[in-house]
């Protein structure tokens, strides 16, 4: 009778130890599932590029008036007169008031020094700049010529742009996707595989910036209307695609 009790207690203790270690009787510590092994998904990643051109239909110009005087009042009065003339000439050429925005107005002294470093004189400078949006590019040359003759003596950063580039972006995007797929098909054939479904696709787009044109001094405009060419903008789209290989 005592032996039976002892045997039962021993079995319970051993079973408890096995359960506490996470191993159940009759199980394996590393179970395997026969016939259900997973093979890693084979993929190929490519970068496709597409481009489209677009003709600019809008331009941005920074037009400035710089004046100097023996005192602030003199420099300011001269600058105000010239700036008003420039603004009136822009309005006369059909530029809307909402397309003329003041971007800088500065008054500052400038010391004049002699050969020995001694201060000879002091002048006062006034700078007034406006940011102008030109929506009729056919008038660009006339606008540049007229504002300079009206008193502008500093023109910086003529930049061309387009008011709507959505169609060009769509065209470039389609070309980029086609280019990516063509690359993936070519590479899959070379690798002896079959191209499967697309797994991921990301897109980035950008356009080449038009180089700003800087024009200074009235001498550049003395021959008549300034020749200006807007050229064209290049829209580029890149796509990053991952395809499954079957």
C-alpha cells in the first residue's frame, strides 16, 4: 500500500516539473509542420523614369529702385518718385495690382573713405523692391524695357513657371511606370524567371528649375524692347517599383 502511494506522488512531481519547463509529455521541443513549409517571396526592384515638356505661361520678376542722396530725405524723395513711375508703368501695361508685391524697403548710410582711411563723406541709400507676376509673357520684353526707362535700375531673378502642370506630370508618371515595368520584364527574363504582380510602388516628381536671368543697368535696354525667351520646362517623374518573381 505504501509503495502505490509513493509511485503516484513521484509521477505527479515529474509531470509538474515537465509542465513548469514548458514541455508536455509526448511533445517535441521543436515542432515541425510537414507539408506546410513556407518559401521566401522572390522579388525584383527597379526605378523607372519618365519625362514630359511644358511651355511656361507665367513669369516672376523682382524689380528694384536704388537711389542715393546726401541726406535721407533727398534719397527717399528720389526713390519714391522713381518707384511710383515704375508702378504706374506696370499698371499701364496691364499688370494687376494684386500681382505687384513689395518685398524689400531699406534705408542705410554708406561712408566714403579717403586713401588714408579717413572718412570723407556719408551718403544715404534707399532700396525699394517689388515682386511682380507677369501673366502675359508676350509683354515680358516690353515690361522690362518700360520699367527700366521709368526708373528701375535693378532687376533680379526672372523665373518662368506654368500655372498648371498636372497634364505634364500625368504624362511623365505614365511613362515612368511603363519604363519601370519594361526594366523588370527584361531583368526577369535574363534571370530565367517570370514577372509576377507588383508588390509596391512609390512616386517622386520634380521639374528642372529655369535658370533665373539677372538684368542690371539701363544700357542693356537702350536698343529697344528686350528679347526674352521662355523656352520650355522639363517635368521628370521617378517611380520605385517592386515586382514578384514567379
